[in-house]
């Protein structure tokens, strides 16, 4: 029996783990607003017409309501005859309403023309037992006007605005969760209408209004307050949690990252097929790289990437963070030079002869010694003498210059046996930036994916400093 119990517990733990993995979730990286009050925190409401936040406090009937603008700047503190526990905006009449301690009285806060509370709460329900618990903070179901309450059990309560209980709705609390015992939230999001704060694990679990298991959850930062009661609310598409009199708002829709500011290019121009490193400046989250436009043709990810363009190309970098892309991209152009037979001048200094005090001339006898910087001409004869003990040789060595201004051809086996289906990429040659052709000169370089033909001849060139060799290595292919 003991072994069976252990196995059962392990099975349940595994089920809960898998269940969490299957439910959609979002991680919120930080709060984006704070509302600083000083009294015991109860709830937060948002008035879309005035763009104002309202923070209620509790403890007695003189506890104030604080008003803030949309950026969290304090506007006013107003005392009322209401010991508030729950606060909400009514979509049906545009009022900021609330529930109080003890009997769960309901009422609204009169507002002046600027949206600041002015005067005592106007009661819409009083007397009786219109709440399941004196400390429970109500929230309004904007779909049908019911007031919902939570007291820390595996269900929440439904009340009408006349203080009558309509019933309860059961919820399945995740294993290991510890819900805030006095406050729940109403979001109005389809299938995720109500929510509860797991203060032990800093998560908000959302449920369908019909109850059952949670349908979504949000993981909040490690710095999020952890009130076990009070201090939990939902307003203006944000979860609000309170500690030490300050409320912190965590947006359900995370803020999109800014665009990268620019792209640094390590080398440009580059020779076709050579590498250059691109670095996104102002990176935030993961950087996505594209060609053809911002978000058009995906290449790769990474703050710094190395590319090998074969033609001049515009590259685009885009930030991805908080499950969102930046609105736009930074861009940079890499200019590509194609390999060419660019003449590289050879001079007399490149001629070779063995002797002492070697001098070079343009004739077999007489004439003036050539400067070492004299440019050689292909096919031309040059003559070398040597001088020993001050005596120059009468005869001169005749040298014919064969000048190739391009790199040497690559080296490799002239006959290569390969398996059927091998492509040009499988051919072997030693050199720099090898290109393969179907002719000994001219033509267009073959794509690496080109399938080889049995018995065909292929020619390889190499490119050094963007100068391609004029001569090519010939290779004959044998395939099964």
C-alpha cells in the first residue's frame, strides 16, 4: 500500500506538470505603472472616459479614495463615508462603484467634471447580508451586472445588486497554489472572465465564468508583491498588486520592443561569397534578420550574425521581446564586388636569378640597368648579369617573362570517383573561394546544388582578394 501511494502521488504530480504545459501561458516581464497611496490597499478601478485610476483603501468609513492620471501621477485624495473593499467601473452607467465592509453595501462615488470624487458615496443597496464575508472585495460582472465575491474556497459567489445570493461557481485550484483569500478579478475576456492570484507562486490564473479548471495563466516577475488578502485588482487591461501602500500594474498585453537603432557592418564592400558580420545596435530580446524588406525573407536570429552575400544586399534587423516584434527594422546595405581578372602588376623585382650583384637589362648587351620597379610585360625577354669583385659579366642570362596577374589555379585530383547523385558541392579542390565551371574559361559558375554527370569535365578556379584565377583545375568525374 505504501508503494502504491507513492506511485499515485508521483502520477498526480506528473499530471499536474503536464496539465500546466498544455495550458497557454504568458510571462509578464515587468510592471509599467505604479500608483502610490498610503492607506490599507483594497482595489483599483479605471475610468475610460476620464482616463483616471482610482485606488480605494479600507479600515474605517473615513478611508480615502486616491485619484491618479493615466501615467500614475497623483491627483487627489478624497474621504468618504464608505469602508471600501471592492471597486469597479460600471459600463452600464459610467460610475465608479464599490462594495463595503460588513453587510456588503453597494454604492457609487460622485465625480466632478474632471473625474475627481466629490462628496459621500451614494448607496444603491444597504442593510441585510449582501456579502459572504465582511472582508471580501466584490467585482462586477459587466455582462449581467452581478457582483462576484471570493473568500478563499474552491468556489466563488454570485450576488445580485439587491444583496441576494444567486449561487456559487466551483473552480479547480491548481496543485501547490495559494489564492489571495479575499479578492478575485473580473476581466471580461471571453473564456477567461474571472481570475485569482496565486501569491505563493506569483501567478494569475484565469477561468471561464462558468468555472471548472483554469483556462490560462500569467507568470509575474519575482519582484511582484505577494498579498495573501486584499491588494489584488484588475483595471485598464492590467493586473494590479499592492505592497506598502503602492500598487503596481502588470499589462496583459506586453509592450512591444523598440526598433534596433542601427546595424554595424564589419566589412563592406566584400567579394562575392566572402563573409561579413552584421551587429544590431539597440538590440532588445531576440534579433530577427531578414532580406527583401522588414519581416519579408527570414534569415536567422542573433544579435551578431555572419552573412556570405553573392550580390549587393540590404539586410534588416528586427527586435522580438514580450512575445511581440518591434514596429520596424534597422537596415544596412552590404556592397558585393564580383571576382574579376584584375591585373596585379609584376615588376623587375619579381624576376629570379642566382648570382652575385644581379642586374637586369632589356637587351643582351649594352643599355641601362632596369629599375626594380619597372613593370614586366608578358612574353618580353629580360637579361641578367652578375658582378663579382667589381667586374660585371659580359654575357647575360636570357629570361622570358610569363606574367599572369591572377592567382594560380587551385590544386586537386584530376580524376574523382564519387557516388551517384553527388552535387558540385562534393567536388574536391584546394584553394580559396573555389568556383566550378563546365568550361576551361568563361561561362557562369555552377550552383553548389548542381548534380554531377558521369564522365563530365569540370573546371575549378580560386579567388584571392576578389581576383579570380585565369587558369582552372580540370577534373573528370566518375559516377556509378
